[in-house]
C-alpha cells in the first residue's frame, strides 16, 4: 500500500478486466484495494428511492407543490401543437371548428389567436414552472444542510474503532461531496422525471386520440429504450461508484500525508508520496474517461434514434395524407408531438446517467447511516449525577479484545485478548498507578473505564452500578482525561481549555491554567489566551500542549481522572513544577495514572503492575518493593542506570519504558 507499485495504466487494465467480470452492482475499487472494501453490493433503485423519500421528510410538502406546478406547466406546454392543427386545417384550410369551442369564426382573427397562443402558452408554462423550481431549490438547499448534518452527527456517534477506520479524508469527502450530492436528487430523481412522465402520458393520450395506429408504431421505440438504458446503467453506475471510492482514498491519503509531513520529510519520501498521489489521480482519470464514453454512448444513440423516428412518422403520415386518410394539420401536430414524445424519453435516459452518480452517493451515505452508532439500542435506566457520584470504579473479571472490522466473525478468542480476567477495585478518591511494559494494556484498561469500549466479558462498575446501565453522556461528564498525544483543536488557547466546560469564564480558564502551570507560558504568548493554536497545535511544544490538556482536565473538575502518560512530554523540571498541581488535582478524585516516572508512581495509593493484559502485582510502593517481584525488578534496573542515587524515594527517576508502538 505504501509503495507506488505498478503504473496507473496497468492498474486500470486490471480494473477493467475485473469490472467486466463483476456483477452489476459490485464494487471493484481496483485490484489492490478491492480486498479492503468489505461490502460490495449496492442497493436497488427502488430501495434508494424509498430511502431518499425518507430523507426528504420536511421537504415533502414542497415536493408536492413543485410537482403540481410542474404538472400544470407541462400540460400548458402540451397545447401549442393543437394550435398548429387549427392553423393548418381551419385558418389555412377550410375545416370548420367544433361549435362548442369559443373561438372566433373570422379566419384572420383566428390567425391572431393562434399566433398569440403560440407566443404566450410556453411563456406561461415557464413562469408556472419557474415558481415551482424556485420553491424546490429552496427546499433542496435545506435538505442539503439536513443530510450533511445527519451524516456528521451519525459519524460522530459511531463506535471509536469505526471512526478510526473511516479515514479522516474519507469522512470529509463523504460530507463534502456525497452528502451534498444527495439533495440534487430532488431534481434528477423526482422533479425532472415527473415532468417527463406527465409530458409522456399527455402526449401519448393525445396521439392515441389522433391516430392510434401511428401511436402503436411510435411505441415500438420503447423496448429499445429500455434495453439500451439497462445496459448503460449496469456499466455507468458501478464505475461512478468506484470513482468516488478511489477519490475518497486519494483524499484520505493526501490528508494523511500532510498530517505526517514531518515524517515524510524526515525520511525524504516527498517524491514517493507525490507519485502515490499522482498515480491514484491518474487511475481515477482513466475511470472517469471510461464512464464518459458510456455516457456519450447513450446520448449518441438518442441523437440517432429521434431523427429516425421522426422520419418514420413523416413517411407513414405523409402517405396517409396523400391517401386522404389524414388531415394535413393532424400530420403537423403529430410530428410536433412525436418530438415531444421522444424528448422526455431522451431526457429520462440522459438524466438517468447523472442520477447514477447521485444514487451512488446516496448509497454510500446510506451505508454510513446504516452503521450502528456506539450505544445503539441501549435504554440506560439511570443517569450519573456528579453531585451524588462517589467515584468508586470496579472492574470485575474483565476480558477485552479490540473489535475488528465490520463483518468480522466473533472474536477468535484466546489469541486476541488484550485484557484477561482483570479485577480491580478502586475506592472513591484514591489513586491507582498502572505500571507495565508498552503494549501491556494500560491504556486499554483506561479506555474501558472511560467506556470508550465495553468489555466482552465481565463488568466495569461505577459505585457498584454497571456502566452499561448508565446513560453514557452523563457518565462521561464525570471524566477528565489527559493523554500523551494531546489533541488541540484549531482555535484559541482559551477555547481549547474551555472545551471541558461550556460557559467557563476567563477567570475559570486562567485559574485552571495556573494549576496546570500553563498560565505563565500562555501569558507570554503573543496574544495570551487569544492566541490561535495552529492545526494540531504546531506552535506549541509537546510539554506546553500537555499543560493545556491538564488545564482542560482541571476545568472539567472530574470525579474520575485518567492521566495516561500525561506528563511524559514534560522535562523533569516542568514535571517537578506541576507535580504539586497534579497532586492537588488528584485529591478527592478517583485517579488512574499511567506514568513511567517513579516520582508520580510511588505516591499512589496503589500500584498495579500489568503485563500481557493481566495484573501481575498489586500493592503500595513499599510492599511491592519488599515483595521483590516485577516492580522491584523495574526499580532495580532503574537503579543500575542511576547508581549514584541509591535511595529511590528521593529521586526523580524513570521506570524503564519501551518506546510506544
Ligand atoms: N485501537 C486499537 N485497536 C486494536 N488494538 C489495539 C488498539 N489499541 C491498542 N491495541 C493493542 O492492545 C494492546 C495493548 O495496548 P495498550 O493498552 O495501548 O498498551 P499500553 O498502554 O500498556 O502501552 C497492544 O497489543 C496494542 O497493539
Ligand atoms: Mg498506553
């Protein structure tokens, strides 16, 4: 995946081969990525239409209104050919008009009437149609925003492992393009086809009245339409879908490359990344040209079919007029209607091709909306209340494995467990330090406490109540989390700190910053608390970011505090500075602290040594030291590295720690 591999041409050739042998709706992203796309089938047209109708909800009355105006406008537009018949047979010819028609008898007056009608009828039809279009456009824009909102909302509620799998570029592409495209379906799927259907039916009825035999001939075209249409759809829609997917991957890759630009530079991979990017773009371009050929194929077929059909009608009708079986006016009218008949059919087929793109987008939006959100179907019976929550956290025989991709079979147990039979009881307000090698499962344990995941076996309890029965948002409001990789939003320092508590005042923010020892450096920033932190906080050092994150946690005033290597980016001096602040932050809160600095660990009420997903030792600093087990081993190794300070209690040493994976 990282290498550039074959040329985009070879890739595309393989794609075409696979595409040809694939079923109609199947997704073939391209040879190398195909395997990664779990689902293949797209929905049927009718289920997409139904889904679209459900998405439209509030806009439906306007849809109805727009369809009504479209009907009216189309019917008005159907009248002019009748005027042509009047012109040829009653003005230029000698046929009397039906007596019940309130039309002038005088032929010159009738001529004026016909001319006026020919000028005004299309105009009226346009005005009526325009008004409906305007209403519908407004409704479409509203729907546009609503669909995007739904997609965002839903993506934000997906389980964490799904969010991580939807690469960042994937979500934004879905939001920017697909979710927006869906609303365009109002025109291509509802409004325009409806107009075409009305015009088609109206024309057919009139034609049947004039000469049903000629109509029967005209209808012979329809099966041909159907066959070409089906064949085209089977070709274009899947390719459009694949194009989207490839573009999404390309976007995701670009986002990733720029997020990791430091690494790209560090390993001089700029050229490689550019090649990778270019190759995907070339591949997408080849796909687009393929789809373009198919679309133009449809149009060309129609450009050929319409004149041929018209010629046939003229031949047949001309013979009929010569044989005096038909009036001249009827033939003129008929030819006019035949063009009107083929127009909507051609429109339906060509708009069908753009509908395909939009249906593919809808399909992908539905894929996302169909995914189960994090706490789907749960009916928690209680909410956590910060005033009454004591903060006892208990893990009872917890077994946990990270969920794998969608559709993966049940856990293939035994090998995948990240936590095995972990039991731990943390009384309210006490501090637990988690110690262990990298990958032991320390962060995972905290993830379960924060309920980012639920254990497969066993329970996690807050004050004796299973977390699964507590309303998740209310529970998470009790939490404060500081992690090693601090995430700061693109905003000011103050906004980032206040993220923990809506409506926090400047004074609150500054207080929190003071406790986290962030106040001093923030004050020294160019614009103080109003300094805008660049995307991902590039303008702050790792230690500064951590102090902001700590301030954020201080402001949250949590009942349960999780410090996951929260001070790892601080140098010994800064850490010593905020040690007291952290101590006061931890006071009275149930705290899980993961740290490899001895100074942070040794004062914990309890130290839990984790290895390979199991708790291997548990006790205070002194008892564990006396025990002479794993913990003592860590310390001993620590002392080897710092032989000059034999008394670990007074030394700011680090527990050995392998680099994070
Ligand atoms: N989001 C994740 N998805 C799948 N596996 C994970 C995830 N996070 C961590 N792991 C795996 O779980 C194990 C424990 O990881 P972790 O709890 O982060 O270790 P620690 O924090 O002790 O260094 C590791 O083997 C790691 O590869
Ligand atoms: Mg960790």
